[in-house]
């Protein structure tokens, strides 16, 4: 069993990318949860399910074109600007590292985070592409985020 946690604030436009992915993922072998801005509130569920693969999806300021997707290596989490959530995602991943065989943090570059309940077209296209990659089992093809100077 695999588990996807969608993170974000759906009232701030593209900050809701992770929630959109969680709400629209329908694939055999996957459970998805819209965690809103408090993914730490779902650690008990993650521990009970003990997934083989745990994916966390959030809007992330990556310096890319809107809708672009990257896997965020653990050592670069602090260098990426994430949306509105309470506990730093690095702490959450550390806390859950003994539960899942593999944990992936995936960021999608937002276009805007202004108040509003709709994703931009670019963010929705990126989110839909990510959903298809999860369904096909090709998330390993997502390039890792790199710091460029």
C-alpha cells in the first residue's frame, strides 16, 4: 500500500496544489489524504497504514516555471520555500522515516498564492501531470531539485 499526503491551503490559489492532487488521485494501491495546512495531524494514520511509499506533495518556490515538478532531496528541504503549514516538512519526514520504506517530497512550482479557491492553469496542469506519474509509477522520472548559483 502506498500513501500520498496533499499539503496546502486551498483558499490561497496555487498553495492548494497538494490538496488538489490528493483529492483527484484515484489509483489502485494508493490512498490519498488532503492534509490541508497541518500534515502533522495525520501522522497516526500514516503509522497505522505503514505504507511502502509515502509521498508528500506541496506547492514549493523552486525558481522554476509555474507547474514544474521536482523531487526535493532531504538535504535541500530547508532551501525551498514551502506554503502555509505549521510544522517544517523536514521534521515531519524525520518523524515518519521509521514507518515508510521510502518517503518522497514532491514540490510543484506555483504561479500565485493570492486569496482565491482556484488553481492557476499552469498549476493545475502540473498537478494533473503529477497525478498521472503517480498512477503510472513513474515518479522516479521527476528530476530532483538542485540549487543553482
